[in-house]
């Protein structure tokens, strides 16, 4: 019979025995704290920056002394610091690459590493992960002690990561995750390999949204071969074809499923491939699309077909589209191209740089960005100026007119030469001095040519036109505006 004291000693030893083998990946050896100071631009007063703030999260150590974090954490970073959780040792870092659509970024050392990474074990990416696996969420206590929370992967879907209108593959897992230090980034591990990054956690339902390892692998592969390309864009609006009357109108009685093309963006993938409004895409790379817009993925089951054109494809890849058009079936190859944020009429997001603007004697002109509209708050689509929200939702109409960007008068800084114009705001500029305005550089060029010393500025809405004394505006730019409003930068054109 084993004495009680010996049994108790054995139990205590088991309780304090290490969770991880000495040569295996573990939170202390494969994860770092990342501290970031950020200072975003002020989109209401574009010559200013907002007050700096700090973010603190956890990053997964990768081969080559790279640390993987989310782009949400890296946005507008001005200072980056890596910190060993157990010892508290710190090392200055810098952002190597960032993709705000995929919500991923890599941090690398900005100084000599010395022995900072000695004894650490980088994580490989588990790109073969499948549903029904048990995953571990890694965290640290405030004192540096590791915390491991098991969760069960049970669902795959498409959902936004960081940007609300960008949908990519996402894993959903269930289980209890108690919050510790680190808000923006929590690595998820499977059998000692990186299985994703925890994006969101619903404590009531105990559901975790995880950025999957396949997306991480494609991001890292792209980073390894500069320049970084990002994800492709199809450049078309797609809708389901469930309505029987719609299917009859489209002459789809002899086929099943399909997605209806209801809008084409000029100059991008679908347009260059010859896709037209009213086409119905029946399959992509021989994978049949149903009338709801889903296909049967060999690894994950039913997924939205958008995955085949964005997160599941690379820039420059060619996909084969089976298309129904006017009762005929066509096979159309399509090369997937990248559409950068600056290629949109209205930038869908803007980080790490400020909005383009120009001040004319107190008139504040900007290129419209979604960041500006979001100043209206959480319900900005309902509360922001209607004409600007309409432009955001109907960008192709403006692009077809030859516009590159949408220049608008965002407000007026009261000045001697602008008496009576103080309440003008959020007006789309159509021309200045009889020259069409397609971006803020056009505006700067047009302002070099006043007629008889007067600038003529035309808008799409009331008041259709205003006149500004060119000499007075120039004088106000030199003296009144800088002195009264303490503005040193009167324009940003690039």
C-alpha cells in the first residue's frame, strides 16, 4: 500500500510538471508580447493627426525572427516593440508587411537582436488543418505565466476580418476562453503548429472566430517574394438566382444554380475577361455554383463562391468561368487582377497615410474616403451626408465619367474672403475655372488659372456655383489661415 504522504507528493509533482517538452513550441518560447504606439490621421481636419495611443497584443514567432500579428493592431504604427513575456526583455521592431484586407502583419527587429531570440522556437503553419480538430488558444497572465484554452473547431464560413466589407474564409470554434493580457492578437495552435489568429470571441455563446492557417500561409508566401501583391478582385456585383421568374427571364430553365452579374467595374478582372451585365456564372474552375451563390468545397463543404475569386486565389491566376448568356453557354477564362484601395473612386480604407486635401483661402477640399464618412459614427451609412454615401455605393457611375477620385468641399474655415460661404459643406466639386476635376491634383492645377482674378467653383448640388477672389484667397492662405487656425500644411496632393 502506498503511503498517503508519498501519494500526495506524487500528485503535487504532477501538478507542477511542465505542460510542454523542453524542445517543443510553447507560449513562453514561441510567442512574444507586441507593444505598438500609433497615431492615426484626423479625417475631419486632414492637416492634423489624432492623439497617439498604445496597443498591446501577442504575436506568434515565425522562422526568420518574424512575428505575426493582426493588421488591426499594426494600423498607423509609429513605434513597435517586442517583449519577452517571462523576462520582460524588450527589442525595438518595425512593421515589415501589412495587409488590412487579410488583417495580417509581420513585425521584424529594427535593431541588433543580440541573444533576444536565444532558446526560442518558431511556429510552423498548420496549413492542413481540417474541421473537428481541437485547438489551443495561447495567452499570458500579467506575470508572464502561460495560459492555454482548448477549443473545438466545428464550422467554416466566409466573414469579415477587420474591414466590414471584405469577406474571407473564417474558422469558428467553440469553447471557453478567459480573457488575459493582449487584446488584438491571440495565436491559436494545433499540435505545436500555428493554426490561426483569434479575431473575435463571443463570451455568451463561447464562439471564437479564427483567421485560418491557409490565409496565413498565402500571406507569408506573398511577403517572402516582394513586392507584396495582396488578394485579387473580381470587379463585379453578384447576386443569387433563386427567384423562378428571374430564372425564366434569364433563360435558365435548362440549367441549375448560378450567380447573376448585376454590375461591372470598368478596367478590372471581370471587365477585361468580357463578362457582361446579365451574365450568369454557373461554375468556377468546374466547381458548380448553386442559386444561392455557394459551391461544395472539397475540404470545407458549402462555401460562398466569392472564396474562389478572392481568398482562395492569387493575383495573376487564371480561372475558368462557365457562363450563361442569352440562352447560350460560354466558357470564359478570367485573369484575376488586384484592385488597390487607391484604384477605387472612394478609398475603402486608409491607414498609415493621410487624406489628400487642399485649402483655398479657407475652403477645405478633400478626396472622399470611407474613413471620412465613418466620422458620422456607427450608423454612418444612415447618418453621413446622403450624396456622399450615394457616391460610395455607386462608384462605377462616376468612374465611367472619367473621374479617378471624388473631390468635395468638406467645410469652410471662416476667412475674410469667404463671407457668406461659412455654412457650405459636403458638396461634390464638378469643375473649377471651367476645368473638370477628377482628383485633387486637377484641382490644384485648375486653381492656377483664374478668370480675370476670380475662381469659379462648380458643384453637383446647390449652390451650383460660387466665386472666390483669387488674390484674397492667396493672401488668406499666406497670412490669415496659418495664423488663425495654426495650419502649416495647406495641401497634401500625394
